[in-house]
């Protein structure tokens, strides 16, 4: 065999060493390869956690919006009910002077005790009918005579000295009736009040 056909020992030694080197890899190098494979998995988990947090936040926002809308709906329904409840208030207020005049007419007729029983009965009947209609709508007179003055219900236009046995701020005379419509005062009662002077 010729020398040049013989394999060079240095060349064969180099090629034979390569698989051995591959098998004898440093453990740190192996771990580095595994870490690079794990990184995409960790990244996906982080993205998933982030998306889950966003979904939870959106759910909370939807729940808050739903609660806000529910409160708005309840409030508008209540306002609508109140509007319907007090829709006829203007009519009732306009009828109050009619009631006043009827009461005055009845009072003056009682003082003239002549044979006017038929007229008196007719006017009384009209007054009762009118009061019945208004009360069905929600009108209620405010009681005043013999009660203590309440600025939310009464309007004092006169004061008289307290007599013996009377309380201070006692209403001694009702000058014009006051009324509530449903639960709202639409006209306070005009009164004369006994005061310590």
C-alpha cells in the first residue's frame, strides 16, 4: 500500500473524537438546551394568566354596568310613578278656592236661620260630592284647630296672648283650611296662634 492511501492518523483521530465529545457534553450545556425549550411554555402561561385577568376585569365592568343600569331603571320607574301620582295636583289646587267659597256660603247660611233648609241641603250635598271626588284623588284636609303649631303644616298670620290653661303655640282659630295632596302639603292651613307675650 502506498503511503498516501493510508489514512492519516491525525485525521482519523480527529474524526473519531467528535462523537466522543458529543457524548461527553457538559451538563450545563444540556440544561441550557432544556431551558430554551421551556421558555415558550412559560411565556404562554404568562399570556394566559394575563388574558384571564383581563377577562375577570371585563366581567366586573359588565356587572357594574348592569347594576348601574338596574338602578337607573328603578329610579326612572319611581320618577314616572311619582309623576303620574301627582299629575292632577294642578287641578286640585285650582279647585281649592271653590271649596273655600262653598264653605263660606255654608257658614253664612247657618247664621241666617230662616226657612232656607232646601237651599242649605242642596249646597251641603254639592260640598260633600266635591269633597268626595277630591278625597278619592288624594286630597286630605290638614287638621289644625286645638293642635300645636307646626310650620310644615300651618301658616301663622295672627297671634293672641295665651289664656289660662292654654299651651304656648296652640292653634286657637283656623282662618283658611290647608290641604295635603297624597303625602305632600300643597297648601298650609292659615291659623291664629296663642303665644306667651
